[in-house]
C-alpha cells in the first residue's frame, strides 16, 4: 500500500537534518521584518473560495486551474489558501486593523497550496514568507518593501539573485493597454489555448502570463504596458527607480513582468535566480491599490511581497550561503548500574535547566555501547558514573576530540568552582572566546 508510505505528489517532508536550515531562514526573515516595523499575523489555512475568486481573480491560472477547492460538510465552498495576501486583507478588514496608525505593516510565514505540475522549486504544498504594507501610497513605500527583501537576502548572504521591476499601471492606463493587447492577440486568436481565447475579452493581460508554449510565443511581440502608463503611474515608477538607485539597490526594468495574480496595480517586482532551474522566481510582489476596497473594505492602498522558502533554500544551497551549525550535545553522561543511572538522569535534567544540551542512557546499554552512542551524537564531552563515582562524588569528564580528561565534582553547585556545572560553563566560555578570536573580533 504505497499510498500509506508515500506522501501525496508535490508535497515534501522536511526532515530533522533540514529543519535547522528552515528555522534559520524563518528567524532571519522574522527578525528583519521586525526591524522594519512589521508585526506577524496568523490567519486560517482555508478561506471561503469566493475570497480568492475576487482577489486573485477568476481569470488567473491560480483560480482556474490550481486551487484546492472542496465543499465542507455544511455545503460551503472552501479553498486551501493558494497565497497569503487575500487572507491578510480579509483578516485586516474583519478585525479593524485598518483604523490603526498608518501604514499598517503585517508579516506572515505560511504554507500555501496550488495544484501545479511538480518540478524542482514547484510544489503543491509550499511555504511563503510575506509582508503587506497598507495605507502608504508613495513610491517611498515601494522602495522600502523592496529594500527589506534586499536586506533579508543580504543577511542570508544570498548570491546570484537579481531584482526586476515593472509598472503595470492603474485602471486608467490599463483600458487603452487592454485594447492594444486584444488587437495583438486577436490576429492569432485561433492559435491561442482554449483558456486564453476565453480570457481575451475579459482580461487580456492574463494572456501574457499563460504557460502554454504557443501562447508564450504569441505573447513575445505583444505591446508593453510601460508605453501606456498615465502621468501618475509613470512618475510613480520614475520616483521608485530614483529611490532604488539612491539606496544602492541594482535592478533592471523588465516590461514583461505582469505577475500571475489580478490584484496588482502600478509597481510589480520579482527577485530572480538563474541557477535553480525553470522556477527561478524566489520572491514576487507589488502594489495592489484597489484590492481592499474590492473586498468590501475601505479605500486604502497596499503593497507587499512573498518569497517561496523552498526556492530561497535552493538558491542558498546553490550559492553556498552559510547555515548555522546545529547545537551540539555538550555532555553525554553515561552510567553503570541502577543507582548511577538515576543520578545521571537527575544531573542531566539539571544541566538542561541551565541551558546545556545533555543526554543520558535511556536504552540500558553497556558502557561500551554508551560510549559508541556518545560518539554518534558527536558529544563534546562524556563521562560515566558508576558505584565508585557515586561514593567519591567525583567523575572524570573526557573531551571527546582531544581525549583529555578532567576530574570534577558530581554536582551542579554554581558556587563551587570544581563542580560539573562550572566545568561546562568554563569550557563553554573558552569556546566562545576562541570563536571570537577566530572571527577577529
Ligand atoms: P506569487 O508570485 O504567486 O505571489 O508567489 C510568491 C512566491 O511564492 C513565488 O515567487 C515563489 O517563490 C513561491 N511559489 C509560488 N508558487 C509556488 C509553488 N507552486 N511551489 C513553490 N513555490 C512557489 C504571491 O503569492 C503574492 N501573494 C505575493 C504578494 C504579497 N504580492 C503582494 N503581496
């Protein structure tokens, strides 16, 4: 029954050897967002389907082909979130967040679900770190959002990633642009895929985002939206470019970026890597000035981004970004005999309360097997307690790398320089000073 022992297609188990990397990335993204004043919001994994139809847009691939939608037992149409922006907006409106001091800055770390064809960097369940800034209209807000992504990537020492920006205008400039697109695509209408033929009237910009090879080919010569920007959108884009330049953030203007979701207006951007295969967009975002109103909220602008954590980790691994080491086991405290085992367990519990990772025998192993296990754990120190140690109150602690031994008291008394606790504190301190010296600080 492979179905019981193999996860569904497009899902990924994150194993204990890898979760440290995930936690590190999550910690850096959260910390950086905090420095920029973003506060974390948590919201449901599923929403009413209508929320995504209205926001992501019912002519997008996401809504038409990729959503996990089902009827619940109360006959409601429910959808697993394919992205985070819609849920955040719904939640912000529902809980009156938009009446707080502006801009409202929200961040989230979520799993998302899209029924796509799985490949490297493309899953059916994936994870996003995202931020949304509400109520700030100016290009300064766009620049700050982009600067924040840049800062996260710098902190993660991400290389080989470039920023591409575009403006897709507002409803005013888009009317003329839509006409131009319809004229372009109508000339080869019969060759378009069925979905695009249907989209042509309703939302011709979606044809620029179609994944079918023939539609992609026809889209190549299509007019670009930058030639249709109104005065306001055009000056907004110019100011964003100036700000990015003055912040030392390099970018290229890519007029083919339209994004796959319908809510965008004006600025759109992507951070792209050429080294992780076809799915190179690590982060995507942009402005969505009409979305909140469209969802029944007040008239308020917004801008945000989301980065795919699976893709981010792929780029980090490819570009040799450093990851922190796992916290090593400081002490393996083995034992011989029942009384010693009880003493070892009590000491290990005490050491853990003091913040040391320590382990004792839970398997009833022989001393030889316990030492082998300590080796497997890569414990920094080991010691074995037996009857002699119990009666003398002394134990030999062995440095597992150098083999050096130190005799210390079998106690966790912090006022006693010779206690096991102070020995471990002292070696911890010595390692810290060595690391500081190595780093040249
Ligand atoms: P998105 O471009 O659809 O935008 O997704 C953002 C990121 O999620 C992508 O750049 C990619 O790294 C990752 N991603 C998307 N689909 C998959 C997948 N099937 N497998 C793995 N990773 C994937 C949004 O979701 C918008 N809500 C972003 C945003 C926030 N715009 C404004 N605010």
